[in-house]
């Protein structure tokens, strides 16, 4: 059931994809929150995958893991970062999820012998989920982003559900169309026609947009605002300029300049309250976009490098953002270089030595064999040359394998992910994971979501977090093999973070007396880094990187 008077803003995309609907939705969330109205951000992904966990990050970007363990689209990461709040399962849906519920219900004879159809049954399942998010999360306004573009076949049922919401709650539903206005080079002038056509397409669904967010290389001028207003039946003051800018975190500030927050309140019939200041956010944006700040050079050694830079940075989105937040806090400008692990593999010691020019090295999460020996070489180089190293999930497992091979002298140490019958399986499949793999049950079966981690006294991790217990998010099937813990510790590796029952090794590190910063986490700290609350491990890693730069 919907909550009485709850407000809904549907964000729909016009003309083309990739124009930043998610950032606009997040920014509206931040603005409304700042104006005193708690917000739920809900993402609808029209694909048939039940969750984002089975998708290749080079094609779909990073898989973002919620606290609950649900594997979602990278937009959910942006939502959490803008709202500075954890989202829940209710805030995310895919066509796959929706259809799965309907089909399960049909199999359980819960439709009372009726013919089960897209309209009304699938549509009503969508409505139920949108309303469930509203009542579950205690917000006052739900901003619901419908993935894809108006006119797509895949998202039509979701748009139809949005239309029905407006029928049910005429005073409580708004439509915001985020559209693209091209400025063709040959003309040098902004064109409104594609957006006019997109509005007409939306009208054919029975929906009239209340706002148009005009995404373009430039700010839309008054003349074109007027033109769009007349042609599209949208008030000129509700056509909002959204030109390209340096940082996505500037977007809410920019939209605020066009009074989007206040306009939304008016359109939703919500009274103005005392707004909290955006000053902290502004300070962060100023620091994050300061082109004069001294650089800190970080190499990310990974494998998803085959489809060009654009996609690449999406595959590691939260890692990049986490670096940015900590760098902004430290007044530095991060320069990230993508180093292809396959090339280090091919180039051997010489290629690894080229890493000496960086201030810090990260090996992020990953799966499979590609580039693995290159990553291990990079880690060895970082350890031996005392270059700050931060390993995230796979990056922690490989750090332990490197230590076992080169310090413990277990030359064949490996992970059973790659070598099933490894002589020294230092990283091994978790017991409960074996049955999932045996049954080909890949979707949603890893160790997922937040788990508590106990931090040992006297370690770097404990000193950095300044806490005894932390909660961090996971996404993995393999773990440090308990058989090797004692020998590894005897050889100098410190397991500074463990599950509360001491069974699972969550953080491995070298003492600071041996190395300035050599630490790996079995979890993904990047998922909990926020603009105004950078992650302490990323901050400490960058501090060490800056100290190295100074020494050089
Ligand atoms: N492939 C490793 C595992 O499944 C690491 C996963 C990751 O880096 N997210 O355990």
C-alpha cells in the first residue's frame, strides 16, 4: 500500500541514453533532501537479468553491491553517494525480478485460474514494488529512474506503470524528462527538435512531462527555453539547464542555480521548509575540481581493458570515486593510470619495474585467470620496492598468494579459482560455495553484502579505522585457506581483520615497520566511500602515496 500523500517523481530519458539520467535523479534527491524532505531513490533496469551480478562489467559497468547483498547497477552507487545513505532491495528492480515474481505467483496458483498477462499483472507488480519502496524506506518523496530511453520496447511497461501512478495519485506524481539537445558542429547552434519529438513520443504513452532537464554541451538559452515551452507544453521555468561540467558532483549545485529544488517542491505541493546548507558539498566540489592541486599518481592494475577507456572507468567506478573523495579531503588531484595486467605478464620484471614511477598501486576486484600473473608481479614489485599497495578483494587474495610464493617459498601457491588441484591452495573456495558451483547456480550466490569484521589491536587497520568492529560489503566465492594462516603469520604477514569468529580472514597487511602501506581487504571498501565521508583506508593509502611522492 502507498503511503498517504507520498510523492513520486519519475525520471525518464529522451533522445538517447548515456546523458546522465542517474546523476540528475541523484542530484534531485540531494536537493530535496537538503530542502528537508527525505528521499528514496529507486532504479528500474529494464533488462531480464534478475540482478546485475551476472553481467560483464565491461559491457554494463560496475556491479554495485548493497548492504543487503543485492547486486545492482552502478547508478545505485551514485544514489548512495549523493544521498549519503544506504539503499535497500526495495529501491531496485529489473524486468527479470518483476517477471520472476509474477511467474512464481502463477506457478503457485495465486492468480486464481486467470490468464496472466503483461497488463494488468506485470504492470501491477511494478506498481506494487514502487509503492513498497515508498512505504519501506520512510522517505517523503520517491525519485524513480526508469532505465533506457522513451520509445524503447523494453521499458514500455514501466512507463505504463508510471502513467497509472499519475491516474491513482494525480497530485502526487511528477514526470521529469532528461533529454539531450545536440549542438551540431556544422551549425554551431543548439537544436530542440529531437527533444520535441521525444516529448511527443512520451505524450503517446499518455504522459505529459512536468519538467525537462536540458542536457547539452551548453546551457540552454532563454529563446530555446521558450520554444520548447510552447512546443512541449512545459512551463519555461520548468525547463532546466544542465550543461556538461567537469564533475558529476557539481550537477546538484548547477541544477539549484536554475531553482530546480524549489520548482519541484512547488510542483509537488510541498511547503518550503528550512533548508540545510550545501556548503559542505560545495567545499568538497571545489576541492575535487581544483586543477591546481598537486597530483598524486595512482596505478590501477586490472584486466578489463579491452573495450576502451570510457567503459573501463565504468567497470571500476566506485574505486575511482573512492580515490577522488579521499584525494579531495587531502587537497590532492588524483591521476589514475590504467595498467594492463596482461602487459606486465608479457613484459616480465621490466614491465613491473615501470610501476616505480607511481606513488601508489591498486589491484582491484576481479575474477578469472586473465592477467593474474601480471597482477602478482606488480604486487611483488610494490612489496619489495615499498610502494604503497592497496588490494581490493582479488587484490587481497593475490597479495597473500604473492607472499606465500616469494616469502614463504611455496612456489606453487595459487587460488583454486584458477588451479583446481593446486599443490598449495592458499586461496580456496568457501565451503558453502562448492554446492552453488556444482549446480551451476551463479546468480546471487556469492558471499554478498555487509558482514562485521573484527580489527586486531596494534594493527594498521585498527589504527586507521579507530574502531574495533566495522561492517564492510563483500562479493566473493574464495577465501584465505585456514591451513595457511599460521605459516603466513609466522612469515610476517598480519591478518588484521577477521570475521568475529576468527574463521574468515578479512584484511591482510604488513606491519608499518616493514612497509609504508601494504594492505588488502577481502571486502570492497569502495562501496562505502562517500563524498563527505571518504573511506579511511583509501585516505590512509593516499597519505602514504603522497609521502612517497615527497620523498622521490
Ligand atoms: N574472484 C575472487 C573471488 O571470487 C575475488 C572476487 C572479487 O574480487 N570481487 O573470491
